[in-house]
């Protein structure tokens, strides 16, 4: 194994152990600081490990809201469902509002229908219509893979403008 990958693995494992220790000592701010040393994918993995061992509520409140939005789509569906079941409706709405549209669709596709309904009833009507359109596409069809976001380039634009 490449030394740099091995070093990263060891750093990850050390930090994860440190996070467990900090949680046991109820040092939540230090725990958050340790988590924030990593990218969203690594944080998701660490939180999932933490959630297996500790109270889910403690794991969820460790991160600032803006980081939570980046971490949430990287968690497995069971943990997403568990999080949605324990956070408040405004917190759910915040996460969904801040996710990229295609990430939000990916999350909603994986959630149980009752949770999707709960989320959609609080969504503005025009946005709900667009979400429902995307949710109806079959998995891996062109419609399910596309996004409503696009970049518009005009013929008269310079390379720098484009």
C-alpha cells in the first residue's frame, strides 16, 4: 500500500478513536473540531461509526449546519432516515433547501414514502411539482440522471466569460 494512503488511514483511525474518547468525556466542541479536519465523505463515515456506538442525537448536533448539508448525502440511507426522524422539521427543511437539486432528489429517492410525503408537504407547490417529476423517472433512466441546472453560453461570449 502507498505510504501516503497508509498515513491517511492511520490518521483517520487515530481521529476516530479520539472522537470516541472525546464523546465519552462529553467534550463535544473538541469532538466537532476533530471531525472538521476531514472532508464530508470522511466525516459521514466517522459519524456513522459514532452513531453505531453512541446516542444518535449527540452525533447529529456535533456539526455546524453548513457542514451537515455536505455530510448528509454521503451517509447511508438507514442513517439518513434515522437523522430525519430525530431532527426538527425546520432542520430537515434547511438541509433539503441547501442541497443541490440532484442531491436532494437522490436523497428523496432512497427515503421511505411516508418521509418523502412529510417533506414534500412542507415544500412550495412549484418546487414540489418539479421534485415529483424527477421522482417519477425510473432509476438510471436519462430523466433520473439529468438535472434542471444548466449553464448557458452565448455565441458572442469570450472564453474567459464562458
